[in-house]
C-alpha cells in the first residue's frame, strides 16, 4: 500500500510542529534539527517539514511505496506522464536511505516517488547513483546532477530540477 507524501518548507519549525501536532492530534513520528515528520494512518500520509528551503510552502509532493516492485511501477507511470524522470539509487535524504524517482507536473510541482530502505542518524544528502530515464525507459548517465553539494542541477534538464530537494 502506498502513502501520499507532502513536504513543506517552514520558517519556524517549533511553531509549525505545535500547529501540526494540534491539527493531526498526534506528535511527530520523528524530530531532528530542522526537520519533523508524521507518518499518519488517517489519512495515510507521510507529512514532513523542514527549514532552509528556497521558499516557504510546498517543497514537493510524492508517493511513498513499500517495495522496489511498486517503485518501478509508480516510477514508470511518472516517466510516461512527464517524459522523463530523475532516478536516485542509494539516496540519503531526510534522515533516511532509499531509492527515488523525481519529475515535475506541467505547472512545475515537484513529485517524488520513493521506497525507504533504512534510517540515518543525520540529514543525509545525495545519492550513490543518479541518472535520467527517458520515456523509452532508456537510462542516461547524468554527471550534471551530482547532488552532494553541487550547483550543477541548475544546468540540468527539467527532470533534474527536483534533484536533492
């Protein structure tokens, strides 16, 4: 079963934690410096907050899946919808490890499809392997998006705009 993912960039984490704890009637599942997450069952959503985004508000939306098979299926659907996806294997992000695919809708809203494989004691940044997969399913190595502290994503194709956000 999949879970909707919503990631917001906030100005004041503590104030936002208080608000969303009251709204959801449960405390966050995880709180770290600059980060908080709720894994809610009703509605079934992975709701995350972080500070330090380029702007406040919706950072991205996503679908969290429970298996690599489901990730492959959902990623193929995203690729077919958008024409390409940015694939991250061995991603380290938001205190977790996993595999991801990123794309954008026609309005530029970033969408992440991901399978979490473990947890991290630190925020994490980047991926072991990053490439663009085109509509044909062809993987193209993407040296322009080495997310570990790189500014190269600004020069990369549209599918990479979500890289490591």
